[in-house]
């Protein structure tokens, strides 16, 4: 009796690719339920300086659990007990250990509501709108909230009130299935510490959001004031509910406008997707742009909050990126998996430093290995699984057509050793470029130069004329 053999090709159908990737990732999991396995690994572990961060998390957890009032003592002791058991069991510990930064952020955010008001910093009401006006010339959030419409409310609600809470889970699953193995732990660290830093900043520097200015003006705020759903209250009215108003009125950090963690989360999600799956770059950044607008349209953040959150996301994205994930090569999606795309080194005619170290990017050991396989042998069936990750489309052959010669004046082109036709002065008279600053007299002829030829000319005329003359013949 012949054994059944089933083969899946990942690039043939999207659902087959997901199924095959799921089989491979599940086969890599540690399914043991014995705590002795974890204890043995802990005894064999060589502690380094980087492990000090776990002492920091332990001390912070003790503090936040101590001030936590709901649930009360001793019920709240169930939280560290369940967490410790989860770490000891290998099946759950392999997920909980990388998720410690995310769990630390959730604990900090929830328990911050129990901080006594007397020990909290004063709430700033005027700093953000003042900076908004100084930096951008107007209160952008106030301008965007002047015109509202039910269609715009729904467009803003989807990314701000729905996708913001669901996309982190979706990104985690995608990275677990299709990205290189260190990507998921990298995502957990960058995402968790980003939100943890944002919440700590909101606690130490509390600022009133735009909805406070719309409701209370610039009067002083206190921690006894409830939060507001602001523009999301129109969504409650549209669907006949009070969910958002109830949630935001009891928010642990009602005065956490700066920085915007909505914009920070969306930015770091887009950075991860565009880094590991560049063919989806335009779509994720379109979502980010809509969410940036939604945060201000719904009167929850100023523009400076959005900029600060996005900048914080970029910082943590590069700060926690492992060296092995910095330079990834992507291959075009191909039905037969035979074609290999040009790398960024080939596109821009750069030298690949890895080849100098004897590493071939196309080798099976590299991160760019396009296809992977898994064989599951059993008594009745032999399943061979191969799949390819989500990859980028064919890049352009070269960036050379995008590079045009600089329209420099004749003397400057001769001075720089450039040969070829020289465009007319009218072609660059109204271009405020470095080339126009080099010859100040050309700008004076156009009647718009603030630089006087009597006081300043660069390069000096004598040196320029001397460089333009051909060198005298040498006697042999």
C-alpha cells in the first residue's frame, strides 16, 4: 500500500501559503508542559549585562502592583502567580518572555490611574496649543475640527477606534508566519518599549488634548476631571451607543496627549511592514496618513503630538533592530521560484560588504533564502511543504535615468572639470540652488540676488579665470 504524499507550493494560492507557513511555525514550537525543562534551561543560561533589564521589569512590576487598588489585595497577587507559572511552562513561556515589554506597558498604563494626585506633575493646558501655533503658524487640530460630516466621522473612526487596537495583533501574526525568526522578538521589544516610553512621558508630562480646549477653554485642569470621547462621541450617536464615551471618561491617562501613541503605533507598524514586505509599503503608509488626520479631526491630538509620536516610533524601530535584520534582500514573486530579483547593492551599483566577508546572499544560510521546505513523516502519510514569503515586485533596473546633469554656468563647469553643452542662464535664473550661489554676478543680472558682487563673489574671479585657462605647454 503506497503512502500518501501531499505537496503544497506557497506561491500558488494565498491560503495555501498561510497554511504551509502555519505548519512550519507550529512544528518549531516547544510543546512541552514540564516546568523542569525551563528550570534546566535557566540553570544552563549564562547571564549577561543585558539580563539586568529583567530586574528593572521586576522592580517596576512590584511598584505598580503595590499601588494597584483594583483588584484589591490579596486577589491582585493572582497576577504575578499566573505570570510565573506561564513562564515556567515551556509552551506558554516561549510567548510570555518576548512579550514582557508589552506586558510592562499594559501594567504601567492601567496602574497609573492609582497614582495619588498630590504626587503627580501639574497638567499643562497652554503648552501644546502655543507650540502648535509657533511651529506651524496655526492650530491645525482646531482647523480640522471645524467641518465635520458623518462620512468623515466613519473614515476617521475606522483607523482610530478599530484598526489601532487590532493591527498590532495582525502584524504580530504576519511577522511570526512570514518574516525571519528574530523579527517577532524584535517587534515585541520595539513595540512594547515604544508604548512604555510613551506612557511614562504622558505621566511625567501631562498635557491637555484639543477636546479639553474645546470644552473648558484654557482654564486650569485637574486630575479629577474625566476624559472625553471628543469626536468619537459622534460615532456613539451614529450607532446609538455610549461605548466610547464610557471608555474614554474612565481612561487611566486622560491627559496623555503628548506624544500620540496612536500615531506612534501606526508608524512603527508601517515601518515593520515596509521593511519586511516592501510590496505593501504604499498601502500601510496610506493608512498611517489617514490615521494622522483622524487623530486631529477627532480632537484627540495636536499636530505636534502626532509628530512626536512618529519620531519616537522611528527611534525605537532603529534602536532595537538586530544587525541580522538590517540588510534584507527581497525576491520578486514568481510562480516557479526560479527568478531572483536585483538587490539594492546591484540597483545602486554599491559594493556588497557581505561578499567581502565570504557570505553569499543567495546561499541557503542567508536571510534571503526564497523558499523553505518541511517534511513530516508518519506511518500513513508523507507531507512535503514548501513556501515562499511575501516578496517585493521587480525593482527598476537602474536609478541612472533619474540623475540629470546640474545646470551650472560655463565658467563653473570648466572650473569643476565638466565638459559638454552648457544651458542658457535663463534655464536656472529662478532656481535657488547651490549652483546659483556660486556665481553671484549671474544672480545680480537677473535683478533678484541679495548678494552684492562688490563684497562677495565665490569662487574668486582670479582663481576661476586661472583654472579656466589651459595649462602652459611643458618643455621636455
